C-alpha cells in the first residue's frame, strides 16, 4: 500500500512540475515576443496630442529599418536580375480612409469593448483550405519588419523563391521608403500594415505585456489609417491587411478596421517564440503547421536563429519532398477563416 502511495505521489509531482515548466516557457516566449515591439514603439500619446478624438503631433518612433528584397523566379545574384512588379503611381483609397475614419469614429465613440487579446473575434488566424486541396499544404508566411540590417531573411526568401506578406509600420515606410518600395516591387512579397507607430490597438487604453495600447477609438483609427497612408505614399497602394503590434486588439477596433475595408490579420501562434526559440524549434513549428496556418516571424538581426530555423525548415521540405508550399495572403483572401 505504501509503495503505491509513493509511486502515485511521485507521478503527481512530476505532472505538476511539467505543467509549471510549460507555463513558465510559454510566458517567457510571449514576454520576449513583446520586447521586439517595445523596442520599436514611441512613447504613448498624451492628452495634448489629441483633438476631438483624432491624434496629432505624434512623437517619432525609434528607427526600425530596412531590409533588402531582390525578387526572383530563380535565385537572383543581384538586383539587376530581378523582375519588378508594377507599382501604382496613384494613392487609391488613401484620402478616402480619412473621411471614413471620421464617420467610424463617431459611430463607435461610446462603444465599450469586451474582448482583448490575440484571438479577438473577427481576426483572421488561418486560411480555410478546401478539403480537395489538403494533399498539398499551403502555409502563409508573414514577416514583421522592424530593424535595419535585416537583409539576411529576405536574401533567404529570394534564394528559395519563397512568397511572404511583409508587415511594416507607417513610420518605417517614411524612414525607409526605398526599402519598402523594394518589397512592394518584388513579386514574391505583398505589403501589410503594422500601424503607424506599431502599437496594440485598443479603444480604452488596454495594455499588452506592459505596452499601453491606443487610448480610444480616434487614436485606434489614426494608428491604422496613418500607417496605411504612409505605406501608400511609399508604394502607391493602401495595404489590404492590418496587424496590431503584439497581435492584441479589441473587438470594437476590429469592427472599425473592417469598416475601413481592411482585414485584421493574426496568427495561430508566435512561430519564433519572440526570437528566443532555437532554430530547431522554429523549424519544427513550421514543419508541423497545419494547412492554411498563418506563420509569423519577426525580423531581428540580433536573433539569427530565426532565419536559421526558417532555412532549416525549407531545406527539409525540399529534401523530403513534402507537399508544403508558401503562399501570399492576398492570393487566398477569399478563403480566410474569420473567428
């Protein structure tokens, strides 16, 4: 009887220890993911920066940077080898966004949010692949760009002819417009909007990992529209997709963004663990992702393990001839799974 009791106690303790370890690991990964956003975000907007719900006199964001992208059907050796996409010289919908945002601000001025997080209702977290297509496994690589000297991951995508949706902030688009233009001209990439100053998008000032989100609906809309307009000035087009910094957004903001005509893009999980996951772990997360999964990697030259994990996954896909291929979100927007 005593032996059974001892064995039961040992097993119970082991299970508790495993649970605690898993919780700590998950918490650390999320915290590290947040550090990337904190390092590229300006101070919160004060009351002096807002007029009638619209933000003015924004403080500059710390410089988050340029990566080069050379486009390619087969691996390119230089930018001269790269075919360019046509970029519209006009700014379609950019001016209309300002008018729309004022109408939407009035509509939701008194709305109180009840959801806050990465999995808020209305956020696209995967693509609904038809059953007939499940033999192939399309994955949707999204890359959040913050830092200068981030060329390695884009050289890697060009080398293996990998498609991706590249999310940049409006501030980045202003400071590094030439880099953003290169992304936009590259047929492998589409551009997404990370907001003007790369902040969580809240309508009541909620926080995500100690980072304060936008304070009200006017500020939330400014974060989205100013980001979109800055990117449009650099590329000629308003991006169709918006992603809040940290992935955190409330449901009132989601509704407002959708009424602007944009989709809010999330993800199933943070693929790179905020940069702290090993290359092997990143590789396994990519290889084990279900068909239609939206994968998110944040470019950070201080964490070479991110690019290493991605390349290891690509090499294994090729070596084992796995039915995995990478697609751009825009090509499958008709099949978005909206939760």
